[in-house]
C-alpha cells in the first residue's frame, strides 16, 4: 500500500471507531516517517479518547511533546498537545500550554479559543475580563465562524451581559449553515432563556 493509501485507510478506520486498525496503520506510517503529522495526530487522538480500552493521556502527551520537539513550527501538533493536556484534566498545565502557544502566535484563533475554554476550570487563573478579551479578539480574527460568536455569547450570558449575549447569539445564528440545525436550535433556546 502507498503512503497516501495508508493515510486514507487510517483516517477512515479512526472515523469509523476502528481504533485497533487505525493505530496499526498510524504506527506503520510512523515507522516509515516518524514526523508524519497525520499519523501522530491520529494516534494521539485515539490515546486521548475517553474509551478505557484506548485512553492513555500521558502516552498521547508524550507522543505529541516529542513530535513538537522535532517540529516546533507545526501548529497542528501544538494544538493537539494543548487539547490532550486539557483532556487529561490537568487544566493548570493546559492553561500554561495555551499561554506558551499564544506567546509565539498571539493571533491564532484556535489557541485563543482553547485558552478561553478553560474558564472556570480548577487550577486555572483566567479572569472573566481576560476571557472576554480573548473571545472578542477571536471574533475579530475569525468573524465568519459561528462557533466563535457562540462561545462569546455563552461567556456573556454566564456573566450577566444579556444584551451582549443576545447580539453574539444573533451573530452566530447569521453564520450557521443550512445543515447546522442542532446548533441553531440550541442557540435559539439559549436566546429565549435570556429574554
């Protein structure tokens, strides 16, 4: 099998929940190329899944840390590492990871959202005002993403800014696609709850 065929098969196996096959294919790709991002990320995501048969957060973090050392410019590996640390429940370490990433790339929407998502988690020093600024900056960077507006709406709602929340929900709704019916219904319910 060619490397592109292995990568396609690995992605399909992972998406279908056939983690044994996906890990085997990822390891086959990594044997050929230890820096293969698709294989590294696929394997790390499986190790970060809540399925007890596969979950090994420390192995995922170690795999991604090593990959990050070999390829410090990879934004995908950096983001996966931060998410794996967060998934492990070490929110303080996740905060530090996102802050380090933002120090290098302060205008990265994914890093901003990742840090903001840690609000109210134990061991995190984020304050309400800082989270608001992170989310508003993310909206400026990614104005077409409904998820960004939705996160800002949720933050505003939780902190008593009903007018700001309503506006952000409307902004998010305006950016939803026709297939986003679940998100549309959830946001409409949230808007009704604050009226």
